């Protein structure tokens, strides 16, 4: 019962925030970037809320149960990625952008094709990432309310469409801020309970050794060197290319606030990841093993995404289970709102505006924005049903791989290489997009696990190591061989 109450309260609070945001104004700037009036600290909280998704809370904790300390890649990569974002892109983005990544790319290179490219990559990357969140949300609601998965993800899809269509970026920002505060507090409390039940961290690790000592050593995820490097590269530079994080820098008033945002978010993400990796992940091994939540095949009942929920159930019964479920659900709601904002903005401001050759009015563009939010919700629901049994950490890693292969190289070259041409950026960007998505499709997790072929055509799950250099090289060669760049300041 307490879980149901927590869920209802979460939904009611987020809808109230949306209604309040909707009354603040429905101009384009309000819907796209909250009017640029978010402070650096508020935006830092929102970025951490936007980033710490179902992947962090559900997926990676579930991977720890089978992969152990090898999952450190998933915890360290975001911190490195945020540091890279602070050094390379936070201030330039705020200086050059207005609403979308397309604004930044076309500030230097006046090319409708480049704006269209930005819109397409934003939609593809956001859909991959959104898919992971929808699977996590569906798993949570289906388990707690004992309802079909399809109905569960449909509820989430409806909520995300309402948040974006009514409240826009202002609503998404405050939902993310509230969620970040809830998540940090919950993770700290859960870590304290785990240590209290284990008689300290020494007792926690001592209890794991007889059970799964091999998971406290490298090799649990059975990565070959190339796969490990490719995964790490994709997650570090891919974070810098995630559209729903990049557009957050357009919500603050100046470059200093943009940099402050990254410092605040890095601190919060670092704290949560340390607690998850050092205490909560090992606690899943210590408390969930042997507690009736592991099947005869050695896998977690309900799938790997249920790991932290099983831990809460063992430590605190239905009450703690319900609270953790509600916090995880608020985590997902915050992230899907940010992803939908990024996608709907790109569809309206970049894709539609380009196809209409800038003839669309603001009113028409806002209608496209709202319709795009609804359409994206429908597509995400359908894909979540297909991928409902996949680990959401893996699904998110695919989004990072595509972002690393497309947005990251093009964005860095636009900001720092004056020799880049529009043709070079487009050629490299689309090469990275097609190659990364193509290799994912013919790789093990889609070609074999989803399409049921005997062997993958491409043997590695994560393609970033192979595609990122190709994107840079194509951008460079086409720019050098083509016309001189037309740069406007």
C-alpha cells in the first residue's frame, strides 16, 4: 500500500509542477529553455537529475549482480564525461546556442542541412535513451501494481507527453531538481541501512567473499580489451554529445552559470555513484543472494533491473520497497521529460523549420513541438514493449555510442577547428550516424538476442571505438578536399 501511495504522490506533485509551469507562459523561449532564467546551482541539480536515470538506479545496480567490479566503467565514465564537458563545451554552448544543438552548429556554418542533421541525431539518440527509461518505468509499475507491461509503459508515455506539451522546459527543470534531491537523500539513507545491517563496510565485504568472491575482482563482465575500451570511450565522449544534457546550458543566463552547472552536477553524480558502487552494489550481492529473489538459473527474479528493489524488500519490507520504487519512478519521469524536450525541440526548431525553409511561424512551430512530444511517446511505448527484457544499462550505452559517434566529433570540430566546412560536418556526422546504428543492429545484442541469428556480423556490443575516429577522419578529409569554409561570427 505504501508503494502505491508514494507513486500517486509522485505523479500528483509532478503534475502540479507542470500546471504551475504552464501558467508561467507558453512562449517559445519558455517551452524550449525556461526563458534562460535558471541559476547555475538550479541547473546543476537539474543536470544531475536529468542524467541519473533508470540506468543509474536500476540497470547498473543490476549489472553489478553479474558483473561485479567491472561495472566501475559505468560509474567512472560519467564523471570523466562531465569534466570533459566543463573543459570543452559548457561555456561555448551558452555563448553560441539559443534553443537546440542545431543553433550552435549553424552559428559558425550557415547550413540548413547541418540543422537538419542535428535534429535527426537528436531524435535518434534521445529515442535510444528514452527506450531505456521506458523499460525501467514499465518494469517498476508492472511489478508494483501487478498490471501488464504494455499498460504500465502507456501510463508513463501519457505523463511524459503532458509534462512537455503543457509545462515545457520549466516544468522539466523543476521535476528534475526535486527528483535529484529525492534520489540523493534516498541513496544516502539506503547506504546507511546497508552498512548498519552489515556491521560496517568490512562486514559487508566479508559477507560477500564466500558467495561471489570472483565479482570483487576484474573480469566479471567478461570484457575483451577492445570491448572495454569501446564502452568506456563511448560513455565518456558520448555524454558530451547527449542532446538532453547539452540543451540544459541554454537555460542559464551566462557562461559562468553554465560552468557552475557542471561543477554542481559533477559533485552530485560523483557522490551518488560512489555510494552505489562501493556500498549498494555489493549489498545486493550480500543480501539478495539466498533471500528468495534469485532463480535456479542464478539470475534475479523479474530481471536484472529489479536488483535494487529486491534489496529494498529484503532490508525494509514493503515500506522500503515502495519508497525506493517511487523514487526510482520519479527518476525516470524527470529523465523522460528532459529527453522529450530535447526531441520535440529538435523536431520543431531544427527539422520542421528546415523543411519549411524558415517560413513557419512561432505558433506553428509550437504546435509541431507539442505534436512531436505525443508522437515520440507513442513510438517509445511501442519500442519498450519490444525491448522490455533487455538490461536498461545496455540500452543506454547504445545511446552513448551513437552520441559519441555523431554529435561529439561534429560539435568539437565546429567549436575548435576553423577549417571545418558544412560539407565536412554533414558527411562525417551522417557517416557516424549510419555506421554506429548499423553496427549496433548487426552486433550481438540486436542481431543475435533480438533478431535470433546464430552469429553477429559485427562481434562487439559497443561500436564507439571503431566509429568515432571514422567520423573525425571523414569530417577532416571532406573539409580539406572541398570548398573553403564559410565562417560567420
